[in-house]
């Protein structure tokens, strides 16, 4: 009995000692440091393909810019009229859409910045047409048109207008102030361009085989310059004509024109004898009439 109790007590003691030794080892072990948080890495961007180097003289193709078509206003009940009808009866066509023709005269500010029929010059332009079959501007007909945008086809059309171009205009009579028609133009169409008279002349000359007038004028000018150059290059001695000197009758003596030398005729010549003969023959250019002749004796 006693021995069993001693064995049980010894085993308990050993178990307690073993447990204490294990806890001591656990407490003596250093605590591990917490793991550092690693930042999230972004995925690498994909590499762009290498652009090949340009060869000398090579041009890169350009993409064409698409322009949207112009949206034209829809006009209903458009009346075909003449410019004279609008001027004579402006109140009859008030607030109505009209279409008429006329020859372009010039741009002006006649239809702008007038309060009863206001069209501001910041947003509108104005122009005139000629009276029918004349070259007199029709100032009674006020035409105003919204300034087109830079890429608008009307901008190019208006910029190329010349005096005398035949136009077709569509617009609305928005006012009859001063008993004149004030028309806001919506559409402009060039029917015929004024013929170029100079080009027509050149075409006609080419058809006939004659040189153009410009070439004829150039030839005349060129010939005039050549003649002037020749005259400036000639020496004074070379410009003397045949009548620049007159022989006085004495050998080797010359008399300037306008100052003839009066030499008395010898007695032997008066008596009917032969006139004196020059020692030397007169140079070329002297007319025989310049030699002295014997007078005829009158009986």
C-alpha cells in the first residue's frame, strides 16, 4: 500500500516538473515579428509596337476630313417674282418667300443696322444687284444674308462673285420699311458668270491665227527700245547726211549748211570759159548740184 502511494506521488511530481519545464521553454522562445504588408503591384503595361523609321522623301498618308452636308432651310410656297415686282409692290410680298434673279453689282452695308428692319452687321452681310438690263444698282431692294461659316460652300461662292454674275436668290421679305422690300436671302445660286472680254478676244485671235493684243503691244515696245538703243550707240560723225556739207567751189574747202561761203566768180568764168575744176573729186554723198556752174551769158 505504502509503496503504491509513493509511486503515484512520484509520478505526479515528475509530470508537474515536466509541464513547468515545457512552459518555460515556450515563454523563453522569441516572438516572431509580424509579416510586412507588400503593396499590390500594378500589371506591366503592354509594349507598343515599334514605329518604323521614315525613309527620305516618304510622306505619311493623311486622313480625309469628312464635312457634313449643309442643311438647307425648307421653304414652302415660294413665289417666282422679278426684282421690279418687289420694288413696285413690297407690301404685297411681306412675310412671303420669293425667288428672283439678278446680276450681281457689289457688296454694301445698305441693308444692315437699320432699326425698323434690323439685321446686325456682326451676323449679316448685304449686297446689291443691278436693275434689269442696266448697270445701275437697284438700291431700293435691300438684300441681307447671314454670314456663312468658313467651311460653308456659300462662303466660297460669295468670295468669288464678280460684277455682272447672274444670280438666283431665294429669301423672305421680312420688312417693307420706307416702302422698300427688305429680303433675307437664304439661298444664292450662280447661274452664269460674266464673260471675260479679254479672254474672248484672245480666243478669237487664236482662232483667226493673229497674235493676241498683248503680244503685239510687247513687240511694239521691244522694237521701240531697239531703235532707241541704236540711236544712242551711233557716233555724231556717223549721223551726218548727204547734205551736211556743201562744197564752196574751192578745192578741199567745205561750208557748213546754213552758212554758205560767198566766193566771187573769177573773170574767166564770166567770160564764158569753163568753170574751175576741183583738184579732188568730191567725196561720196555730195550731189553734183553742189558744184559751181558757169552763168549763162545773156546777149
